[in-house]
């Protein structure tokens, strides 16, 4: 297959999975990377996906066949760099109506990309067998050696990846307009820029904290509330962070957990998490509010879920996923604490759930005596 806008055939690219299956295509950007292979069902938003720190350690295949149709732009970045290990699609466009072309962007960042593989067959295999470790390469042909290296590569279960994506030092962000009405701490487990923007747009001054900041240091800032952000990897190994979250809950400060923050909050309360078969990755996940019955279409990116039966009696399930019945949200009945598994900032994806930021800031305002 020829890349859109190209007049020559690209070098060969290969994706090898741990079950021994091999998918051949054509190189779009050079490199060799190992990771967990997942599929994303979003129709657009490839730049947001590439720069979402939650994808650290993962090779992403898109079910939408054409990627790169509208080019790249700085304002679409969700973090300081792309985090995916590799990128796969049926076809990439080299024609960019704005900014840099996607293949050029991937090459500049050293991210291997392959087109021309049978993405439908690959996704069907992942749906049938679950997420699989994989290696993609445009440089090597020694399949047996690659298979041995892949067998030794760690699975996502048990991997602690937060330290690789979190900020190293705290930093401050002001509200987007006017005077700050609230001061919030945001734990950066791999926070997306649009989470921060939503809070800033609602009048919040933010102190963004490294992942292992102690609860005492956080509370010592005198903040009105705390956000536990999204992030990559398995939440189970993050014992010290879970302890910090437990101390924050005990302090009675308003807490809002998102994605990995949702899982860490559950673990801090004594719950358990489980690895999903192929995870939820995309902008079309239906979630039902248990109390009202309202269905929201959500953006999601996670491979682990909270076991609802493991939560203490002080917790109430608030949301469920209509595709597989997994827990998508819970609240602590005697504390100003709630969390959701999906991404209310929806970048990329629908804006249905953005009202959760207003809900959280209403709680913060009530506690601070300043209603939003």
C-alpha cells in the first residue's frame, strides 16, 4: 500500500505478538519498541492519544483506518511529549492541511509507526485473546531473537509507570480569567493538560504535585480540594501513593479521582483492582448513572478496573459501564470524596461528562464557603 501523498513504497514494518502471530506492513516512522498492544476506537484525536501519559508502555492500534488527515497542532498536546510506544493504523496521511504531518511528527519523536497491516484482524485477535505483549520494528528481521526478548519483557500487570510520567517538581497554574476562586492541588500521576484547563477555566488556581508528594505536604498548602489524576500502569504496586491518598481521605478534604486516581482511591479505601481483558480505550464508552439512569458517552483509557464488591460499606457505586458492567464511579457516603474511571475532560471524545468538574467545585465551594 502506498502512503497517502507518497509515490514510493515504504520499507517493511513488523508487529510480533507474544502468541506468535506476526503482522506485516510498511514503515511510516522508524524504530523498534516493546509494549502492551491495545486498540483505540476513537474516530479522531490521534494527537491527544499520542500525548496522553496514560499510554506509557503501550503500543496503540487505531480501529479508524485513516490517521493524520488534519495534521498536528501544538494546542492539541495533552502533555510535553508523546508517550505511546508505537502507533499502528491501516493508512497514514502525509498530507497535512495544518501544521506538521503525522508521519513527520512520529519520526521526529522517535516513535515507530506502521501502516498497511490488517488492523481489523489484529483488533479481532486482541478482542478474542485480550491485550498481548508485542514488539514492533522497522529495523530488525531477526524474528526468533525478537520473540525471545518479547517473552522476557514484563507484562503490564505489576508495572509501576507513574514515576516515568509525573512532574519532578511542583508548579503553579493560575485561572484562565479573573481572580482565583479556589486553590486546588492536582496530583500528577500522568495528568492530561485538558484536565488542568477545565479546572482553570472554572476559576481554580492549581498547584500540580509530583506523584509521591506526601499528604502532609499537600495539606500544608492550605488547598480547598485535591484532584487525583489519570496515569499509566498498574495501581497495585503504588503502595506509598495509596497511603497518601488514605491520609487525604481521613483529612476530610474534598477529593476527586479520575481514571488511575479512581483506582488508587479505591485501593486506599481497602478495595481491589483487576486487569481487564482488553481494557477500555476510546471515545465511545457508554456509562450509566445508577441513581438517575442517565447514559453518558465517555472517553476512556485504562486497562484495570475496581472490583465493586471489594469496596467498604462507606462507598456507593455511582456509575457502571454498559458494555461490560464494570464499575465506572463511586462516592464515599460520609466524606466529600468521589471518583470516576472515565475522562470527564474528554480529550479526545464527547463532552457529556464535563459537568463533573462543576460538581466537584460545588463541593469545594460549599466546604470553602465560596459557592461557584
